[in-house]
């Protein structure tokens, strides 16, 4: 049975107050308030849908093991006069529709003349934990706790909080934060003009957001984020992570599988990624460390800096430096108007840039450098087997250090510069200031050095 209680005699709850501003004082405007409570318990068999629709108030959902729904509503009205507040409050109805599913909605008067009226209807509901839930609310918060069945929440102008839930959960919100703390199943969140926080999700997690930050921690079966105009922070993701963002940084830590980030106008940071990492952005730097497999990093007008890659690395940028070290596989780096510094590369190296120096050290594989208007400095890995080296540049010197005990077939030439060799070189052909060809240690790998307007130095370790 439904029950109602009208609270009268509290119409003067807002007594005149005094606000002091400097030496002046003015009384606050008094309003009359009325509260009415609604209580009803309705049977709802397990696994049958419960639906609630409300506006101008909060909706709080708890669950229990009983096959019934306990509906508690608190109706608050205020106006300039007690009679006006009471009259309006009496016209607000809580409508309960019973059938194969149970539906509750708030029914407001279709017309009222006074602009001084204000009202809220707050719900506190207990329902069967195994019954599916659908909530629609406007201008208020929604809180759901310990729901074991699927849930759909559509809200605006208020916060949404889910905790200790199970099964598939779907949340749609705007102008308010969304927080999901612990769900055993998949979660889909769509939000706008508010932040999103999701932790301890065992299933797949999909988030769409704009104009708000996204924070994710401990997800189980994959993560997809589509966002703009907000920061993204992700940690402890078991499945693959695919993240898109604009106008905000992206930080990923402890990814147990592949990580893909497509960003614009924001930096990207990725640390401790067990799988591959595909990181892209513009007008923001890329930083990475400890990538288990292959790496791809592409930026525009930004620096790319990283270390410790378990596979090969492909790096591209413009107007930003590249620093890359400790790569187990090869490294292919293309830059424009940017310096390149590579060290401890286990495979083949290809580097191309302009208007900036290129420095490569401790490289174990073949080395190719194509540069313009920049110096080139290369040092092969000591103790490695013979690997070919081909370096070219203009308007800058070339300095290459070769390991001892390895033979090379040397072909070098330059204009407006000198060619010098520290290792003993058996010269073939004519000797000139702009060309030097011959063999180091009886020959072996090709060492091709081409320069314009710069000197060439061949050094020994």
C-alpha cells in the first residue's frame, strides 16, 4: 500500500536572515517550504524489468534478495507562500504501473502560473538484485549499488555513480561526471561535459566523452576510448587498448596487450606496454618506455623520445627531436627539421632528416643515413660482425667510427671539405682531396660516405 505524509507547520523554515556587507545589512527573501513523502512496496519477480523515470531530483537504487520493490520518494516544494507551495506539491504524483515489468514515473502538473515555484523529487529505491534496471532522469544525480543484472541509465545535468555491479551496464549522461567502481561484465559509457572514471571492470570497457577528463584503472577484456577536449589517463589494462583524443594529453601505464593511441594537439605517454604500441599525435610530444613488441610513433611539430623496445621501431616526426635507445630490433626514423639521436639499436638503422644533426651509437645492424644541412655522427657496435654503412649529407661534416678487426670497402667523396682516415687504408685509384677509395683491413663490408660542403672523418675505436 502507498502512504503519504504531508508536513505542515514548517512553512516558516526560511526565517529572515541578515547578510552584512561592509557597514550595510539587508534581509534575505523568505520562502515557504513543504515536504511530502511517498512509500509503496510492489512485488516484482526475479529477472523482471524495473523502470523509473524522473526529473528534478536524485534517484538512488539499492538491491536486495527479496522479490519486491520498495519505493520511497521525498517531494519538496517551495514558493513565496505556504498555500502556493502546498497546492503545487499536492499535484505532483508518483505513478506506479504494474505488469510483467514494473514502471515508476514522476508526473508533474501540466500547467502552473507562478514563476516563484521550485520543486525536487528524490527517490530511494530497493529492488531485486537480479532484475534488469532502466533509469531515465533529468537534473539530478543517479546512484546504483550492487545490481547483478543488466542496467541502462540515461541522465543529464547530474552525476551518475555505479558501484559493485554485475552484467552489462550502459550509461549515458551529460553535464555531470560518471563513475563506475567495480563491474563484473562489459560497460559502455557515453558522456559529455563531464569527467569519466572507471575502475575494476572485468569485461570490455567502451567510453565516449567530450569536454571532460577520462580516468581508467584495471580493466579486463579490452578498452576503447573516444574523447576530445579532455585528459585521458589509463593504467592496468589487460586487453587491447584503443584510444582516440584531441586537445588533451593521453597517459597509458601497464598495458598487458597492444596499445593504440591516436591524438591531436596533445602529448602521448606510454609506459610498460606488453604488446605493440602505435602512438600518433600532432602538436604534442610522444614519450614511451618499455614496449614489449614493435613500436610505431608518428608526430607532427613535436618531439619523440623513448627507450626499451622489444621489437622494431618506426618513428616519424617534423619540427621535433627524436631520441631513441635500447631497441632490440631495427629502427627506421624519418624526421624533418629535427635532430635524431639513436643508441643501442639491435637491428638495421635507417635515419633521414634535414637542418639538424644525426647521431647514432652502438648500432649492431646495417646503417643508412640520408641528411641535408646537418652533421652525421655514427658509431657501430663494438664486437659486432661486419655490417654495411652508407652515410650522406650536405653542409655538415660526417664522422664515422668503425670497430677494430673488421674490414671495409671504403668509397668516400666530398666537395669543399677534406677526407681523413685513422684506420690504415689501402688506397685504390687516384688520391684526391675530394675522394678517397680503398680498403680497411683487407676489405669486407661497404662503407659509403658522400658529403657536400663538409669534411669526412673515418675514426677507429
